C-alpha cells in the first residue's frame, strides 16, 4: 500500500468509526508501528489534520470544535484543506502541470494568485523530495503566449464575481470599430478565453440580445445588486459559437478552401472550426469547408497561409482576400528599396 493510500485509509477509518485504536489501524494497514507513527505525524504536521489521541476510548479521533456535531471533524470546513481528496504522486504532478498551463493563460497573474494556496498544498503533499522534483517540472514547462491583451485583475475579478453570483454588470466599454466609449448594463453568461484574450458573453440590456465583449476593452466595471437575466446555455452556444473564431451572431455562410499539396499534410490535421469538413483531392491538395459569420478573422487567417491556399467560394470571401492582397502589394510596390 502506497503512502497516499495509507493516509487516505487512516482518514477513512477515523471518519467512519469516530475513534480507532493504534492496534486497529496496524491491523487494517498492515504496516509496522514506526511507519504508522510517521503517517500520523505527517497527517497532523504537514496536512493540518487535527488527529488527537483520546484516553477514554484509547483511540485516535478528530478534534471537534466547540459545540460541533459528533463525527464531524473540525478540519472539514477549513479553506486550506482539500476535504476527502488524496492524490497519488502522478496525479499531483498532473495538477502542477495544469497549474503551469493556467499560469501561461493568465497574462497578469489574476488566476495564479488565487490558485497559489492550492499550489502550496501540492508542494506540501509531495514532501521535501517531491518538492524539488516539482520545481524541476515547472521549469521544464514553457507556455508561449503571443499577442496577448492583458486584462486588469480587478476587472477580471468583478466579471467572475458577477458571473458566479448571477448579478448584472455596469460597464464603460470601448467599441473599437467606432472608437466610441459607451455605458452598458449586461447580464454575464460565460467567460471565453480565445487566442490569449478574455471575452465575456453577456445579455446586453440596451441592445436586448447576446453580445461578446473583449475584457481588455472594458474601461470600468461595477457589479450591480440586480439579478442577472439567465439565458439557457444551449441558446448561448447556438448564437455565439456558430461563427468563425471570436466573431458571433448573424447569418452563417460556408467557406470552401483548397490548400496546396505542400500545406495539406499539416492543414488536414488542424481544426479551424468544430463543424468543418475536409477531404483529400486527387492531386494531394486538401479541400476544407467551414462555416463563418463575419469574414474579418477568417480573411486574416487565410492571409497567413499566403500562396498555399485558394478561396473557391463564396465570391464575397474571395473578393475580400483579393482586396487585402492587392492593398498589401501596393504598399510594397511603393516602398523604398531596402538598404
């Protein structure tokens, strides 16, 4: 039996029986007295479990708070504990990896700061030797987040508070397309993380419909006492997830693209949209069909592919790509030659 399993077993025995003698624990765990003593000390000293020896029952039990119910351990309600959760070392290292990934998504440390108590507890569970391994693991995980747009921590926290408490938000919001700052009252529905930027899907009470707001464009946010309007998650997904990329709302269109044989091997493995359809053509090229609502982001992604992609349909998307390519070519034709 591993140490993690033994710790879990000790906790289970005391919780279910109320008081367990040293001999009963030895019999259940099948370990030496010295090992059991070390496990009890670890539970008390490292994990903060209030295990005490009771002379009247000649057994070990959880210390009870004043007026606490019998059989209810005091440490169950303490914030720094993970009630009833015990992890193997492999699971703990996976949690460390997940923490590092979250830190990579978190531009200004808002999430990492709140997760720090969990990270500290994981290090304690791993013990002295495991802690050094944990530090080595975290140094060997690198998250590259390009072109991120940081969100002020207080803004992010207010969004999360309103979302979880189901309260409305009052926002001063910059609409970049028009360069205008307006006042909005919204009912948050969900947070979206897309390409290193946070967005809020919310019901806008002035527009009376679902809209998507970039959190870095929120200049001021205040949680209101009024309860948020609840929109069914299915409706949120249907209205906000049907387009291409972050653009939502509107009438869906279908783009038909053909990628060259040189680009096809990796493009055929990429997901551009959850509802895309692809097929190999006889010449080794890859044909991709996908829905979009607003062509803006799709055009930008197509321009990144250069000559490796051709828009077959619709004509409006093809014309938009041609226009952007012609404008870029005009810039380079008029540019002075490099020194």
